[in-house]
C-alpha cells in the first residue's frame, strides 16, 4: 500500500508543479550491495605486515 500511496502523492505533486529538487540529497545506504561485504581472505593489507597486538 505505501509504495502505491507514495507513487500517487508524487504524481499529484508533479502535476501541481510544487516539487523543488534544488536542495535535494540522495542516499543509497538502503540499497543492498550486490557482491556483499568482502570476506576476511579478500581484504587487502595496506602495510608490509599486520600490526602487533598491543593488548
């Protein structure tokens, strides 16, 4: 129901020419990563060796 309501509301706002995208922000954080998080063995090290444990 909500996606359809959202679609109808946007259509009405567009038709009334009241949408203002001059100050809009886009956030893609809700989009699922298609490849997922890297596995431990896929992470590239940035140094010659891992840092020593200090605890």
